[in-house]
């Protein structure tokens, strides 16, 4: 197969899958790693695709840009929550960033020299283009509705990494439990949760008393909870002094 034919097939596969790894392309075309690296470099140089550490992502075409552009229209509270989260990050940190709209705002704000792991396509599209950031996509099957990837083998990589900080969104906070809608999504989060030194939840007060099906853990398992306003007294008591609450315009309520 000529190189240009292979490049066109790579682009077709990229369009179908949403992301590609060098390892799977070596196997798919039965060529060397160096050949695929050169192919990826050509596609990136010609701006036909975007390289990440060990992989390839689509160029930010208009549908994706339109989605990302809407982050500017998110409530000001999301922007301020993300700012509070960003203040916890230091140069040299190893991070996990979850899948959520607030996490997407945080991805746009991060501008430090850090290493980031995520299973979010939108985080990849933003962070993969930042020079200071070494970004690793946890690939696998793409879940179109919530725009994340899942693979048992890919998530095993988190077991061998000591994460400094892990940031999580939430679908609901119910009876002191942090819950989500997708079981495979939670399996990725659990691996990141176990591997992280500091766990940070970003969840607005509107998530309280909603119902979701799959549990990550207790609210008290998190070191920080960043939210949009001061929680009511009863909820603060439930935290039992285990969690630091941060929220905009009111400073923070230190529960440690």
C-alpha cells in the first residue's frame, strides 16, 4: 500500500472512531512503529489531524468548536468553580480530569506544566493542543452521548501511576453518595480515584438530591468539594469534618 493510501485510510478510521492509537494502527496495517509515527507526523504537519502522546485525534472542526464555544456561555459560577480548581494545581503535577461541562471549563483554564490523563474527548481536543501540557487519552470504545472512551486495558494504566490530583464531576449527590449515569464511566473514575493522592469534586448545588444509578463513593471520600454556593448547614454536618468546601464569593468553609 502506498503511503498516501494509508494516510487516507487512517483519516477514515479516525473519523469513524474519534481517536486512534499508534499501537492499533501498527497492528491494523501490519507496519512498523516508525512508519506509523511518520504517518501521524505528516497528518499533523498538514493539519489533517492532531497528534497526542501515542495517538491521533481529529482536527477541531466546526461541530466540535461549536460545542466548545458554548463553554463561554456557561453560568459565571462554572467559570469561578473552575478557577478555584485551577488554583489547586501546581507545575509538575500529574492529574486526572473527568468528563463534565465544568471540567471542560477547567481544561480551558489550565496553563501550567502538568501531565493530564482523561477519557474525555473534549478535554483531549482542548488540552492536546497546549504546549505546556503532556496529555494522555485513555482510549477505547467511544460513548457518543457523554463523549467519553472506555477500555478495561486502557484504564489499567492508571494503576501504575501516582496521580497528585484527580478532578471529578457528578451527575447527582444523593444521601451523601456521588453518583453517575454510565457504569463504564464510573469504572474509569474508580481507577483514577484509587490512584490519586487528592480527590476533588466539582458539583453545583443543583446536583443535590438528584437520582443516578451508579455510585463512585461517598461525598466524605473527597478531600475537596468545589460548588457554586454555600451548602446548607445539614449537609455540612453530614461531611463529618472530612471535606474542605470551596465556593465562589464566599471564600471557603474549611471542614478539616
